[in-house]
């Protein structure tokens, strides 16, 4: 599959990159080895509807889950994070003597957008140069590449060369994984400086969504559902030469609580369900009678944590939240075992750092500072942080201000709500006046990333096998560096009261420099230091990770669940459903 230029240099580069990746690269696209039957609509539950259909704008899974159905990229990852060709059928990688790196992408011919327009190199060049690496359109992808942005050049209609000024160990995975936008539709929005207005959710019902993915969203009824139909021009064919996808469509049924989602699964209204630990044994016992496949895997990649807003509107609270000892006190007040026992029925593990145990190449428990549940140690941390108590047991800061704040999370997520109750009760025992307030998910995201109107939050992030994927969270100017946004990133941050400790600068350096290093062991060592720093200073105070649990109707076929790929998303075009 991979061809190489500049014989000697390329062989050296290939050898280095072969060592870098723990995962193989495949020569066949996902779907080429599958067989199946046409028909059926997959119905999946979701907690909320999308906020946008524009991948550059999207910051939450309610939006990215919709986008992942209709957008496509030059490469794809399977359920074990192995790279497969997709819109690019092959590529050649070269490292030049001046240190720059080139990748020549050979695009698949005959591919069409869902409106019938041919897909060409112009779409790829436009997407890379004019959208994702356009300084006027800040986005998460720019965080991943720091100051080493790729530049795309059209060689011919089906060949694109991307050049980086320095080596980048994840170049194939990240450049190849960029979702491609249709130039013929998106270019006017870029030229008019209003690209972030492209593909709002209203575009669904207006029939304006055009994609290269297997499904296209055609109907959105807020608070009810998003409906997708198959893309008539989708380019993939299965082992027997049948055009994919097999399904006629997908429906995202908006069900705002997990209790209601489970009921819908039991009633056959949805085809898949993500069980909570407390439900697993019961669902497993019912599986044969109900016609379900119910299973369990190892730790998930996603994380759940409590965090504090270092730029909270109240300057008094900012000082508390920026205090390492305050955060360590909160960490010692989190009874993780109680969470595992009561919220997960034992089907979870404690989490102490930013990398999941599932990311086996990078996870290193030996470097993590742990905070086992201990209220006496929590009180000691508060004293070290300058706090004291009044005669009634109310916690006061060094200036006599009572410690009082609000913890938010998204309503309907009973795991997070359960965590909030456990944490709140513990913090009250320390003399803190804490209000726990679950609110609507999209409203929560608005507060977190748009206006900064929050004090403390329990929320989670999707994870990955590759820590660099979190650059948008951990870089100082990252678009999701939400606990301590840089004043140049968010207007609500007061530049005269901006606090940036040295350890944050060191983490920023790790995320900037690791991608330039082609020695995998050095990269692993850098991320060991990253784990140590985060667990030492805990800007995000981690809680627990549920084991990967899944349940789906046995009418679904070609389903191979893993923690990385989920139940059906990684090969959505190959899933078929008995009628």
C-alpha cells in the first residue's frame, strides 16, 4: 500500500515510524472483508441533540456523533486503532534533509459527494489550508500541530502533497484523519469570514448537509430525534461487490436520561444500550430471553473528573480554585471505592491520572500521586493551604471568607449525579457550603466553553490510545483548556489576573515537543512526566472509570465492540440488521 520517494531517506523514515506505532497499518479499507444484507434502520439512544453540524465548531459528543456519520477522511481507524486507507488509497512519506516532512496522498478515484459532485484533491487542499489550518478559524486541530502546521499542495486531481516544516510522528494519523469539507459548498462561507455559521443544525432540515460518509442527516426534530438516510453515492463495496452501507438509515433517538434509555432498550425501541455497572448483572441474566448480546471489556478510554474554574467570575473563589492544597483536599475527599460499589456495582476502576489504563503503551501507574479517601488528610491539606474553620465548623479562607461554591454536571447522567452527591456530602463534612446543581448538557457546555460562568463541574472527556489527542485540552492556549483558559483564547479571562504555574508550562512543552520526536521510548518518558505532573497538581481531579459494558440486539450483525471502537460506530457502514 505505501510507496516511498527518495529511496534512502524514505527507508529510514519508514523504519522509524514502524517503531513509533503500536498498531499496524492495513492495506484494505474497513468494509472490504465484510458481507451482509441490505435493509433496516439502526436506532440508537442519545442524551441530547446536536448543537452544530460543523466539525470545526463542535466541542461535544452530541454534535460529533452526528458529524461522524456523514463526514469522512483520507484514513480510518478500526476498533483497535489500526490505520486503514479510506479516501486515500495509499500514501508515501518522506523526511527531507532539512528536517521537513512530506506525505503524498493518492486519492481514490470515482468518489462522489452525496449531492453527486466529484470528490477531488481540491476538496482536500481546501479543507487543510483554508479551514483547519486557517489562522482566522481557530480550532482543535491547530492545537494538535502547534507551530508545525501542514501545508497542502495539489499535484493533480487525485494527488495531494502535505508538507510540515518539522518531523511529526503522528502526521499520517492526524492529517489523514481530518474530516473533508466540500469546497463547492463551504468556500463562500470561508471567503465571507463566516465559516462558523456553515452547517448549523438548521442545515439538516434544509437539506444542506452534503457528505462523503455512509449516512446523511435529513431530519432533526429537537428533543426527539435526528434521522439519517444512506448516502446514494457512498464509495465503499463489500467483499461480494455490494455497495455499502447495508442499513437504510440510522435514527438518533433523543432520550435525556439513562433510565429512560434502558426502558427504551427493553421495549425494543432502540437497538443498543450502554449499561451502567449497577444494571449489568440484571441485563446479562435477561439477555437470552430478550435476544440481546450483553458483554464486558476492560477499562474505557473516557475519563470523569471534577474540576474548578481558575477564572471564575468571583475573584475570591479564583484564589481557592488555584490553590494546589485546596484541590488536593478535594481529591482526598473523593471516596472512589464507594462510587465503584454503589454506582458501578464493582464494574469500574479507580483513576488517578489523565491517561486511561486502556492506553497500555503510555499508562504508568508508578508515577501517579494517589489520594485515597481520607478526610483527616483532606483537613491537613486545607490547613496547609491557609484555610481554617469557625466555631460552627464552617470552612473559611485566610481572609475570613466562607468557602461556598456550586458544583454542576449534566442532568440525566445518573453516574455523574451520583458522584456529585457523594462528593458534595464529603465536602460538607470538611465545612464547605456546597450546592450541587445538575443542568441541561448543552447549557453546561455553553457555560464551560463560551462564557466561563461556572465554579466547579463534574464532567468527562472522550479519551484515546494516543495522549497527544488531548493537546486541545492540555496546551495552555488549547480550545478546551477550560479550567484555565488563556486570555488570548477567551475574552472572559481577565489578563490582569491570569495565573499560569510552571507545571502548566511544562505540560505545554511536552505536548508541543513530543510530536517532533521519533524515538518512541522518549515519547513514552515524556508522557510519564505528564502523568506525574497532572496527578501532582490535579487541575482535573479524576474519579473512576467504568469497565466497557455493552448491550445490543442480536438482530444486529458485523458488530465487534471494543472500548476504542464502541459497539457499531467504527464500522457503521458494515452493520446490518435482521428484518
